[in-house]
């Protein structure tokens, strides 16, 4: 039976004729079938994936050199456009909508001969933390089926967690890659704002959104990042230079890093004590091994979640105004008597409750009379946070944080108390507010048997250090983690 370890090991197996791309795709299709109850996929591109595998097997037979992602089986979140394939953001409003073009980041993977196996379930328009806000129903955490996988990229996380693909793509506007990675016990990387093209990524909040990567092997994640990090004239917010030297990750065994952490984060009233204790123990071990680990005051912590929700809902209310059922998307069967009623019927039926809540909140904070009280104020806080991060990264390589105050929770919580779920974004939204890259590393196991990760942030544009630290931590501090 095929077992995936890493891309280079897989390529070696292909070279040694131990396996073929066709066998491997069949293996994943089998696994997907065996695990349909997890509900990780929206659609599986069975025929197409097998066809591509066959072509690649023939190319190898003919002696053609293999490309960087030859036969690498990848799943994508249902917010990433793939020409000719359905993309719906797990929403009724886009029911049966087919992409007219392929997202630039995804195209880079396809150009290197990756095999796209299907698209994955998620929270509607990437809004949520548990994958319960989906038109396709909930996704189950493969580690414990009574618990959520996290969100909003829950399907992509479970696809990688349960071995239904080699790696997967998600999107992260406020933690939607790092938090499900934390809940599922895998690696989840959110690149810097500007590192990957957003062209072809359905927008939630454009000044926050980034495509992110799930995987189990840090070098594989680095390879995908490097391949996708190329400037794109279709996204004016992208960095002008391609990322280089990210892969393979340099193993700097002797390097001593300068870490810091916020006492306000670890001492926060909402955090599970075991999570804060285990991360603090890791911090102490790092110190004992000669790294710098300092406590840094961060008194802005309770402003993070409110400003995130003011700004992202404002952007969402504008971004989602295009879904009106006129040129595409869901059209109500109710006969309207005027244009406004036509829009209202389409949108009332098309959007789910959480998306409606956010559109209303966003419209409110942008409305005359409230704009200065909410939107402008949140923008000012965002600037303060960016400045604070700059000061920190002038002296430190990385910030250590939890990803979430708790491990994967049971189904139903987000329906009962949506505000509590918003507040649980306290540790992840900082990276999106300030544009810095962040990663969740699966280093810990809780006494409740669920995994949890360490979040590491570095300076914007410094993925090189982020990956170097990640490799260092995974290689030297994983002992605790039995996953
Ligand atoms: N939990 C966050 C939210 O609901 C994460 C969203 C995201 O990153 N797409 O907004």
C-alpha cells in the first residue's frame, strides 16, 4: 500500500518504479471513498485526476525529466478558481457556478505537473471557525468525529490530516489555515500578505485574504510556497520579487533565534491552562538551549478581535455585493414585483445566516454617522498594531503564540454562541491585521487526546526565517507530540 512521506521520497519511489502516479491517484480516490463520512470534499475530479496520472506515467516512460510537483496530489478549498470546475464558496448563492479562469497560485502548481484531486468543503465565503457554516454540511475531524475540524478551511485541513491527498490549499483571512491545522494536528502556513497572488481567490476581506498551505512535511510546504510565490500583474498588492531560497529549508542546527511572547496572550482569561503551560514549557526549553526568549508587553490584545471584525465585515459587505443573481448565481423562483425585491429574494435565499450577519454588521460600521466610530477607529488600531509589530521585529526573529484558546471543540458551539467563537480568533487575526506570515506547527498533544500547535510569526516578507524556525522546532521539539 502507498504511504506518503514527502515529495522527494515519492519521486524516488516513482524513479525506482515502486509505484506509479496512476496507482497513487487510485490510492487517494480509494481513501476519499472510504472516508466520505468526513465530508471533506465538495467534488472529486476522479476521471481527470486519473487521466493526468496516466499522462505523467507515460511522460516518465518516454524519459522526459520530471517537474517539481510531478504527480503530487493536491486538494483545493472551494474558494479557489479552477477553470471549468465548480467553485461555490460553500454557498447556495454560487450553486452551479463554474470558474472562468484559474487562480494564478493554483496555475503555478498545475504548471509543475501537480494533480488536483478535488475541491474541499469550507465555511461559507470562508466565514467561520468550525466549518459548520457550509451549504454542504459539517466536516468531521478525523481524529475525533464528534469534534469540529476548525474553519474556515476545515475540508482542506481534514483532506491532508486523513491522508486523502498529499497537501492542500486553504485560505486565511483571520486564521482559517492556522486554526484548522491546530485542531487537526498538521502544519498550516499563512504567507505574508502580498506573498501569493489573490487573483482567482474568491474575496472575503481583500486586505486580509491569503491562500495558505496544509501539509505534514515542512519542506513540502516550503516547496509549494516557493513555486506559488511569483509576482502577478493581476494582483497589485503582491510583492514585486519572487521568493527564492525557501526550498529546501536550510537546517541551521547551531543557530540561536531571538523569540518573544506576550504575557497577555498566555495569561488571557479565555485560554485553556494546559495549552498555555505546554507552550510556556517549550519556551523555557528554548531558553535553556541558548535561544533568547523574552516577555514583551502587548496591551493592545483585547482590541485585536473587535478591529478585525469591524474591518473584515466592512470589506465583506462590499465584496459580497456582487452576488445579486443577475448575471450568475442563485435566482429565486419567487416572482419579484420590482428590482429591489429581485435582489432581496436572491440574496435572502442564497446566503446563510453567518454571511448575512456579517454583511449587516459591515454595512452598519460603514454607514454615515457610524463610520468614524467604528471603521475609522478600527483602521487606527490596525496602524497601531502594524507599528507595534515593526518595533518587535526590529529586535526579535519571531513571536510565539497559541493558535486558539482551546483544542477542537464539539459541534454546536458556534451556533449557540457566535460571539464566543469570534473571540476565540484572538491569537490568529493579528497576523492578518498586520500582514505578517504565520504558521501552526503540530508540536503538542492535550490530555483530552486532541492535538494542538504552536503559532510562530515573523516579519512581513520573511518566510525564510519562518520556515527555518519551523524546521528547527519540528526537528528538535516534537518529542512531546505523538501524532
Ligand atoms: N474565524 C475567522 C472568521 O470567521 C477566520 C476566517 C478566515 O480566516 N477565513 O472570520
